[in-house]
C-alpha cells in the first residue's frame, strides 16, 4: 500500500514518462492520484520537486545496490561483474523512472541540478576506479582509457530502458551474461598475455546514466 506521497511520486513518474515533464500539469497529477489540486499542494510544493525526487530515488537505489554488490569483492574483475549485475537490475526495476531520469535532466532547477550532477559523477568515478585498479593488477589491458570505457559501460547499460522488454524473450540474466562476455573479450587480459597467471574472467551472471554530469 502506497503512502500519499509515494502515490504522488508514482503518478508523476508515469505522467512524465508518457507526456513529458513540460506537458504534465499539477492538475494532471492531482487527477491521477484522486486529489484536489489543493490537496496535492499539501504534500508537494512545486512540480519541479517531483522531478528532483525521481532523480534522487533512482540514485539512492543505484548507490545502495552497487555498493552492496562490490563491497566484499576485492578482485577487480569480480567487482566489475558484480557492478554489471547491479546496474542492470536497477535499470530493469526502475525502467519507467529511467526514461524521466535520462530525458528530463535539463528541467531540474539549477540549485538542485548541481547536487544531482555531483552524484552522477560520483557513480562514474566509482566505476572508473574499478577499471584503474584492474589495470594496476594486470587484469585489464593497459591501453584502455578508464574514463572512456566507464562511459561506454554506462551508456550500454543505461540504454536498456529504451529497448528492454521484461515480458519479452530475453531475460535480464542473459543481458548481464552477454555484457560480461563482451567486457571479457574487450578489456580483460587473457592467460597468454598474463605470464604465469590464469585467464581473467568476469563472473558469469554476476550482476546510473551516460555518466559525467549531464551525459550520464
């Protein structure tokens, strides 16, 4: 059972996703949740507060899940595989939020936008640090640019909101598996390249937007 505030946020996500932020009025939101406009303003002051709340909800879930996924893993390859799994699961669970998250950023008020961009940059830097540590450990190729690869990973996973169908024939586990295969082939150093070491592999099945500020 949703609280009134949760119901309002849920309605805002659905309306912003279908109609766009600019084309959704407070009257639309009030009607969606069965409130008068005055009743709606009892719970929320401005429409822009809902947009900020949607971004915060996605980022809170992202950081909580990703940090939990990587905190006990010391191996960079294992961390990257766990990251992929956690990141995919967030886009899957928050697919409707994700469209709003990625397409309505410019409508967040400037004073709130700085905080949102800072958190987006933090997410990208967390992934970049995994790649840097993997290069230092001899598990990832030295000729990759950690920043570029981080952006590519974010872009690849974030774009799932556009095409992933949870009722379709492709499972999220299969998507995680194929992303990990792609990363193994592209950035992990093979056994032959790592003298005296076993081939590096991302954990099979172990699994928020273009990152770096507005690009996330």
